C-alpha cells in the first residue's frame, strides 16, 4: 500500500486493510464511530549545507525571507532517507501514543 494507491479511488482497498499499527486490533474494533486514520511516515535527512546556504542568503538580504526564497537556488532542504510507511490506526490509539513512538515502533518492526 502506498499513499497514491490508497487514495487513487478515494478509499482504502480491501487488500490494504491491516490491523491498527498501535494496538494490533482491527481498525474498526471500537464500532461506532466508524472512522480510522491512515498515517504516512517518511524519514528525511536534512541537507545542512543547503540550509546554511539559504540562511546565509537570507542574512545577506537583511532577513528578507520572501525575497531570499525567490532568489535562492536551493529547492529542497532534505532528502528522503527511507521509504514511506503507511499505517492504519484505530480512532482510539492516537490519544495513547505520539507520532514519535509510532515511528519508533514501525522502525523496530521493519528491522
Ligand atoms: Zn488501535
């Protein structure tokens, strides 16, 4: 399952249904309301050189961020470090965990 496939027709495909990434129960185990969350996680590595270069341009232009953005040759400040992971999370679980904990759990599961 990837984000583009999942939303291609506006809904989750039957083949992509899996248990809640946090509690392991069915994503609709709570019954009503019949909502669940689809969460995408993607790790990026910051490009320190590009960030410093852009910050230097901003400083040179007197902290004129909008002008620096137009003039900057830098388009991206990071690179994707790992592929996107799509998770399904039941409605109750986001109140029991943080995104950081969820990311850690997924990383541990994949190694
Ligand atoms: Zn859950």
